[in-house]
């Protein structure tokens, strides 16, 4: 399902006619039938229906409710209020109906609202400051636990294919876990209980079109880049202490992208193979080229930047050859931490503000923003 099915993004980002380009605070109307409580109650009912489905089996109730959120949100954002909470609920609904393409649309909407309307964006800061405005974004990612987007990200189909497919990242990981069981009897028992196997995942990949894999890979890559940019802007606008974390969402999307690149490696055009793979392939058939390139990879590391570059190359190798393994993501995290300032690193590692203050008191290292007082 491609972008043409959505309300044009430009129309949702156009100023609302009137004195205030961001419209009104829809929370000011406390009636149950108000725009705010209509979409909020529908979203909450959709999540409750999903939880019930875990025990009652599949049902169309949750899907119908999320579809109602999709129908309500554009009118509010276009005509009533530029509101981050509404945009967040809209994004929750979009990924459930349109997968990663819907998620990307939601991220672009959130990015546009922040970039164009930050100072007057709803909800407005209250006694808790700017944290109130970005509370819904913090909920998408989660703080100390998975946010509300993490499970949907892991449950978007990564394949097409017939029953028991299509397969999501979550199902793919379950199939890989079965493959790791050494005892054949235990493996067979686990596979029977699971209802599918890694072999069936591979069959579903074969049944999937090249276009499907190219689209899903491109949507994932762009979604990761877009949410990284959202995180950067929020760090700038909110300050490091109040900006919501984005790491859970980005890490989950990168997990899914790694799986897509691995299981769908035969689906992508040959000219789109990353340079590292091309050089490896060349080296396998052309010994002189391999010999010429060897000193670059075997000589001593000359700089911090070169070390990080080599770690990234190693990480990419493990992402493609062992997508089920945490090795590539641990290496990526190490590089990410290494490129952070101290303040950014403390925010990532120590989420509690009072704990950071204790760290500062013990070490003498300032972890506050420059514009913060003591």
C-alpha cells in the first residue's frame, strides 16, 4: 500500500486558517463527543481490543477501531489543531494498516509538525515544562521499557506468501530460535507448537515479489533516517534532559532492516549490493585486487575515525550473515556511544535526572546542558 492512499502530507502541514496557524487546543472541550476525546477514546479502545485478542483469538474489532483513528486524525490536524499527541496516535494506527510505509508517513508528519510549528505546537508546555508537549513521543519509544510502537514494528509482515505466512520479524525470530535447538526431538516438538518453521519462512520469501522487498527495505531505511532526524531536532529544542529517547524505535527498525536485507538478499538488484560486498566478490575472483586492498584492512589502525569505520564494516558483516545475532547491534551501539558528547552519553546511559546529578557530584563531570543552572 503506497503513499497515494494517504491524505497528502502537505495538506496536513498547511497552516490552519485564522489568527493561530496551529489552531486551538482541542483539550479545552471536555465533552465526551469532542474531537480530543473521540480520537483518544477510540485509540484506547483499539489497544484494549488488541489485548483481548491475545486471549480471544483474532477479531476485526481492533482493526476497525484503528481504522476509525485513521479517519479522525487528518480532519483534526488539517482543520482544528496541530497536535503531537494526535499525530502520535495517527502513527500508531498507520503502522497497523499500512506497515512500514504507514509508519514512514507518520514519522514525516511528526517531523514536519515539529520543524514548522514547534513554538505553538500542541499540547502546550505546562508546569512540567516541555516534557508535556513530547510525552506522546516518549510513549512511542518507551522509557525503561518498550514503547507502544515497538510491538507493532516487530509484527509488520516482512514477507508475502501463503499460510502460515506472511511472516513478521517477530515470527522470523521465533523460527530462528527453533533452529538453534540442538536436540532434534525437542526441536521438532517446539516447531510443532509454534506452527511454522524457518523453512516455511524461506518459502514465503520465495513467494514474495522483488518489488515487495525493495519497497519494504526503502521504507525501513528512510524511516530510520527520519526518526534519527526527529531525535536530533528534539535534543536541540527540548534540551538533553527533556528530549524523549528514540533508541528503542531506531534499534527495532534496524533489527527489521537487517532481517530484510538477509532473507531478501536475492530480491535486490545486483547493482544495489553494498560496496563492501562488491569488493569481497571481486576479491574472490581477482586475486591481484585482493592483494592490493589487503594493507588497508590488515595494517595498524591510524586514527579513531578509521577504527570506527572498521567496526562499522564488521558490524555490517554480522548484520548480513547473522541477522539473528546481537553482535552487529552491540557494535553499532558502541560506535554510537563513541560519537556522542559526554552529555549525550549520560542521557543515553542514565535516564534519571537525579541519578545524573549524583554522577556529577561524585565525579565532578558536568552532565547538564550549558543553559541549565546548578
